[in-house]
C-alpha cells in the first residue's frame, strides 16, 4: 500500500514538471531525484516489513513471545529478592521485629576509666617493724578481714606488755579492794586505809584503759587486745602472792588485715624489709575492688545545663569494641580553670573486669528521650532511586518496601508509614539485598 502512494507522488511530480515548462530546470531535476529516492526507500521498507512478518509467522507468537519471556524468567515479581534461609544465614543478614521504642538524643564526650576511690585500700603499717610474713602475691584474691602480712614490732610488744602488766596489777588491786571493802563494811578497817586501797584500785583500772587505747591506736582489733589478757595454759598456784597465769607469747607479732575484699594490685615491700620508719616504706599492699569502676567525663561549659545526676550513659571503647551502660553519680559545681570544663563521674558495673582503669572511652549521655510508635534501626535503611527503603522478610525472601521517616537519633529513626508493627525487616548486611535486587532488575530489563 505504501508503494502505491509513493508511486502516485512520483507521477504527480513528473506531471508538474511537464505541465509547467516555465519552471526552472534545476527545480525539475530536484523533484525527479526526490521522487526516485522516495520510491527506492519505500520499496526497501516494504521488503523489511515483509521479512518481519514472515519471521513472526514462523515463530507463531511474534513480539508477544519476547514480552512473555522478559516478565517470566527466574527473577520473580519486581522488588522481591528470593533467598533461601541457608543463603540468608550465609550472608549474615540479621532480622528484627519492628515495634514501639524510644528515640534518645545524646551528648557525646570523651572520658577515662578510673578506680572507685571507695573501693581502694592502701594497707599501711602503723608501727615500726620488719616484714615477717607476706601472705599474698600480685593478683591474688583477698577477703575482707583476711590477714595478708605479719610484722615483728618492738613497739607492739611494749604496748602489749604494758597492757599485760596493767591487767596483773588490776587483778591484785581488785583483790585488795574487795578485802578492804569487806573490813570497812564491818567497821573493822580505818577509813583512811579504805580510801587508799580504793584509790589504788581506780588507778589500776585507768592503766588498763590507757593500755587498751594504745593498742587500738596501733591498729589491733578488740579480739587481739582481748587475747593479751587471756590465759593459754591452766592457772598455776604460786607458793605465795596472787595467782599467776601463763600469758600468750609472740607479743611482737603485728597482723595486717584487709579492710575490703578485692585483688592485690600492688606490693610495695619484700620479706624482711623494715617498714613504718621516717625514711622507710609505710604501705605494704594496695587492694582494689574493680567490680565497679568510675568513668571520669569532661563536659564543656555549654553542655553542662543538659547534664544531671542520674542520667544514663552508654560507654564504648571503639566502634566495634565492647559497650556498657553507666549512670552519672556526680556533677561537679566547679569548673577546671585550664580546660573550662566540669568534672562529671559515672558509675560503671565491671564484674567481668572488662573495663581497665586508665583506658580511654567515649560516652554517650542520654539528655532526652521520646517514645515513638515504630522504631527502626538506621542500619536497616537503604537508598534506591532516591527513596528510603527497607527489606521486609517474607516466606520466599525479602520484599523491598518504601518508608516515610520522622524523627531520629544517632542509631534509630521513626517510621511514619510503610511498615506495620510486628513486621520483620533486615537490620544488618542489607547492602547484600540491595545488590541482589539491582542484579535481578538488570536481568529483568534485559
């Protein structure tokens, strides 16, 4: 049909050239060439259409077959990544359920781990002596009240001797006073004699009290002081005078006990070393309980109004390192004159000894919390064609879903539409799903 129309146009052109002889020869030549070229082009197009029609007839389906192949294939519906559970596990794709949550606005500051001063004990010798026993090594566990070292001290021996002498004298004066009291009650003894004996008895009691206080000041416990006056052998009857008992020996022995439970972190002396003198070491051990430590934070002046005691703090070391929750226990009212920052202390549980004093950390202080209906981790988001999408878990794999976001914090965002509570989405290694989806769409378009 197209050839017919082209032929008519050619004939018309020739007729125009014959009927209008006045037309310039150049115009007539151009019309003739154009008609001939058009005729040849039309014939070529007709031939191409004929070949295409023949090919279609031989296939039986024509162009519709190609469309059907493109839509079927192995890729599945558009926006769906088919993936078996084994492939999901191999790609380390983690899935989480989306539900209500809390968005937190945080303040990030540096910090350092330090021991809790209330859990550090410096075991020092209160007397002059020499180290007779060292019962603990570095790193050993120490119980509260456990004897960790023993000193030999002449000072302690003299103090115990004073108490022992005062106790013996008190025993004698008690006997004399009771006898004189009996005579005075019977009006046999003179008043002057009675008053003299009573005064000696009071002085004996005073000497015992003073000796007791001296041993207490040296660090001896009430049990150790009571042992000074306790007999360790049966009482022997002397041929004359008051009864005499065998008293405990090793009066020079001075025991050092730990006031807290913890571990030995320092040992300052060796066996046989002198301690307690003016030019001598006084500390023997340092005991630390590191089950709870402090994190010292430096807060700039401009951020101080947002920080208060009781706030939650997330402590981390590195990006992939351990993290833990702490709580602010102290905010200093004073500023450091050099750094113009305030000292803030957070208490951190450290029962597994993960946090070592002296290490540097990063602290995220929660300064504001806001609940949302749907909280989504930022790691679940991917950008495809300029749209924020997530991958929802299905029976066959994952489905791409566009979402609309609201408020957010450093780690999570609010989803205002696109997801329903309880749906499961990929929250880790989602770039694998994005790559798989792009590969499937490329094959589909091809």
